[in-house]
C-alpha cells in the first residue's frame, strides 16, 4: 500500500488535503471509513490521548486493524496531539502510521528537543511525525491556549531542519472547538505564504478546521441541546488553504461531534419509546458519514485521489 508520505507529496502536487478525522467511538470510526471508501479518498483516522484513554489502546489497535482490512481505501492511523515522548513511542510501538508530538506550548528550543527525540524513535520504525509550531487557540486535549501565537516563518524553517519532522502544524488563525470566531472567520494566508517561501513544497497541517454547520447546531438546540452561537471556519477559506497552499492534512473533530450529537438527540426525541442504543447511535453515524463525504467532495478535494 502507498504510505502517507506518498499522499502528502501527491496532495501538494494536485492541490488536495487528506482529511484527518477524530474518532472516539466505533460508530464514528465506521462512518469515516465508509465515507472515504465510497469517495475513493485516502483518509486519516485520528485519535487523541484522551480518546486513547477512553478506549484503551488494545481496543484501538484491534478495531483499526479490522477497519483497515474491511475497507480497501487507504486508511492511516494517527496519534493526534501526543503530549509526551512516552505516548508517541507507545503509538509507534503499536503500529500507528503517524504520530503528532505537540510540544508547541514549550519554549522553541525545548519544542525542537522533544520533537527530535520523537522523530529519531519513530523514523527507525518508518512512522511519520508531525510537529507543531505556534499555538492554536482553544482546547488542545487538556491544554488550553487563550491566545493565538501565529507560526513564525523563519522559525518554521529552523524547526523543520533541526527536527526532520515529516509535516508541520501551523497556527494561522484557526482554533479548536466550536467557538472559533466572533464575527467573520479570517485566516492569515499572508503568514502561510511566508512559511511556504521558507519551506517550499513541505507538507503543512491545519488544525481546528471545523466549519460548525449551522443546520446541525440548530438541530442540537432544537432537540434539547444548548450550544449557543458557535462559529467555525468558512469552508471556502479551508478550500483555499487546500487547493492554493501546501496544506496536506486538515483536522476535523468538532464538526463530527456536533453532527453525531444532532443525530442522537433527534432520534431520541422522535422515538421516545426506543431504548435500543443501536437505533439512535445509527442516526449519529449517518450524520457523521454525510459530513465526511461533504468534506471530501467539497472542501478537501480528495475525492478519487487514492
Ligand atoms: O484537538 C483535538 C480535539 O478536538 C480534542 O479532542 O477531547 O479527544 O482531546 P479530545
Ligand atoms: P476542530 O475542533 O476544529 O474540529 O479541530 C480538531 C483538531 O484540530 C484536532 O486535532
Ligand atoms: Zn488539533
């Protein structure tokens, strides 16, 4: 099978991005894989430390192995926001295709040191490593950043040269979670272009890229939820980052969570007599599949890129 680095190169050449979709239950995992399969798209299934603890690593390894067997589309298992050498090494030892070491909250030199330690370990086993430079506002697992610190282009070059990471997560205005912007969403494409000048044809990653679909938000609120007025990234901007820049991986979690919750809430409300979990979870699963399909076709441009 072609590896992830093959798809990163192809993505830069052909102007698409591989979707990195977070999962923390079986229904979401199946929905992601099924959407990728039906659209002939490569896909990254991403798991955070929090989700890893929720599942237990042995379950994660077993179900993702099964998923890779069951679906013929390229599926890559990725550790999202690994926060220590130990967790990254555990993922590497358990056959993950790729790990992210997120040492972005550390001082520059410390970030380089820890990231390089992970790279040295992972590369020996053929596993790719994503680093992060700059900080992305919002909740990154248990780390909370109040402010955006945009990635400094010159530092990005030095960081990549010293660590030898395979891809770099950049901070250009996105943030994690559902409440990203007060007014219009804005991304710093000027900074992105400067980074690309320093690192020509290098795979870059955009976190915090959920769009926060208003229809699903309304549905959650209509069926008893309380999401207030969240706001995500305009999908047109994400599409520019993918097609006109070197963003080869787009991370999406919040959009799937909201879609799943909307489906479950609606099903429970519409079928008050039901207590079969399969039925309401299936509604969540269907919503997630429709979101992933939409992203692949209309935002990531990864349709038919296997
Ligand atoms: O950036 C990652 C996620 O959106 C946070 O997920 O709650 O599983 O850590 P988590
Ligand atoms: P969202 O919260 O925008 O979905 O971002 C998810 C993410 O970056 C996971 O690493
Ligand atoms: Zn992230």
